[in-house]
C-alpha cells in the first residue's frame, strides 16, 4: 500500500510541533524568572524563601551563596513561613545568614508562621519584621517517641534488639524507656536548647536571662514577640523593604527590584512525573497543624532532633 504524502507531511509537522512545545514548556518558566534576562532598572534585592518544614538546607544555602557573591545584589530579604524542622539544617541556614551579613544587609520578614527552627534562622538577620498575627517564638527542642510494647503483647509479637552498647537502642518502641535513658536524652535536649537560647540572645542583643522565661516552647503572636523584643517592627513585606532600604542606604528615588533565585531546571518527564506528588505533599504540609507536622516528621521511635 502506497503511503499518503499528505499524511506523512502532517506526521512530520506534528513531530516538530511537539518538539517545539516540549522546548517551550521546559524553558519558558526559567526565562521569565532568570535574573540575567529581567530588566532591573533599580537596586536589586535578593529574596530567599524559607517555606514549610525545614528538613534540608542545600537549596537555601545555594541561594544565599549566590546572592552573597552577586555584586549587583545589595541586600537579602528572608521571607519565612515555616513552623520549624530539623536542628541541623536550621543551624546551617542560620550560620549562612550570619556569613552573608558580613558583606550585605539581611532582613527577615515573617508571613503566617515563623516558629522554632524558622525563628532560629530569623535571629541571624540584622532586622526582623513580623505581622502582628504571625505565629512565632516556640523556642525549644523536641524528640518524639512511642512505647508500643503493650500493643506488641496484644498482637503476640515479640521484638528484641541485639546491640553493641546499652544506649544503642534508646527510644526503641518495643519497650519502656529506662530512667537512665531519659536522663541521657534530657541532657542532649538541654544542650541543643542552650545552643538555641544563645543564638536568640546573641541575635536579638538580649541577655540570656531575658530570653529564658519565654523560651519554654510557647508560641507567640507577632505583637507579643515585638513586646518581648524578639522582633524589631510590626508589618508586612513593605515594612521589611523599608528596613532593607535603610540598612543598605538606598536612596528613596531608586526603586527596589526584587530578585528571586533561578528555579531548578527540570526535564519535561520530571515535571510530569513529580509535579502531582509535589503538589500533594506541599498541600499536606501547609494544612497540618504544628503538632501534626511534628508527628509526620518525627514518628514514634524517631531519634531526630527537631525545632518544632
């Protein structure tokens, strides 16, 4: 059977059109947000978002470093909307903010939540601006465990551990925790708590004795935090940008051009394959209350340390 030339031509045209669509779909998102392709026409301010539960620091560290090394960026604005997260990543981002401050001003701006690990990061900034109703504070550390031994007995399941040392299975869910183990873990929590307390006191230029009474895990509104000198001003992003302008000594006649990090480049297959899952997880993280996030990130038997 002879091939129809018209169908062949349509097939080839369709293939090239599909390739064109793939190219547009995978690159346009980057083009519109690429710093190098946007006409700035003002003074550039780098914006770093700290959003959701803090479990990994690598992307935020890279964004901070990029803005630190970009001589056209005159200051950095941290937009924080996080209930906290793991200790290590929170401390890494905190230290990176302190490093950026050596070369350019950094201002933290709170959105709906900036608690625990999110607040730990914020105190590294020169100034903190919070909405009056923002949930913040929650200065403290937690480890979450579960004792399921009675459940195992009911289910006639016997679990046991073979270990190299008496503390190697601390927090196992198949038995009650001993008094000695509780004391050990309380000492560990206390050590990290003192690190948190010291970071807040130094960052806010307050004596430790002034911070300790409100550093008992309590959540504060932005207004309460302002009264306790944990934030500098009340307001939204506009107030925070006024602080940026003052610290960077930017004349009022110059407009501020907000510069966002370049998004991670992903293939079409990655976008199609993981987009739905990412959206679902992001939605779940935003809807869960603080205690729900704690349970999600620190399930029974977990030995992770969390600023939550």
